């Protein structure tokens, strides 16, 4: 299992479109279970990436595979 800082070093790619989404900038963790609920990736635009609301939130269930260098998600 990867540690949280290691997730930030893996690029997130949507398998439905082949689009590179970027790198994880934040995670939401359920305090009762300690499980990851979702991850956030910045939108990619300079101005909007400074605003928290512009992040793409990906539910944990949408993550297909966590590899050594990449995280595959299905956002369809």
C-alpha cells in the first residue's frame, strides 16, 4: 500500500477519455473508518487552480488501478 505523499507523485489519467488530469493535491478521509473517500486534482488552469472549488473531485470508487507511476480512474 502506498503512503499519502506517494500518491502526490503519481499522475492521474481518465481511462474513458485518455485525458491526463494531473497530480493529486488533496484527499478526503473518513475520520471514523480512516478510509479515503475521495481525492482531488487541480483543474489545471493557473487562476482557477488557486481556488479550492475548481479542483476535480474523484470518488475512491472511480479509481481503477494504482500503479507505480500512475493512477487510472474511470470518470464516465
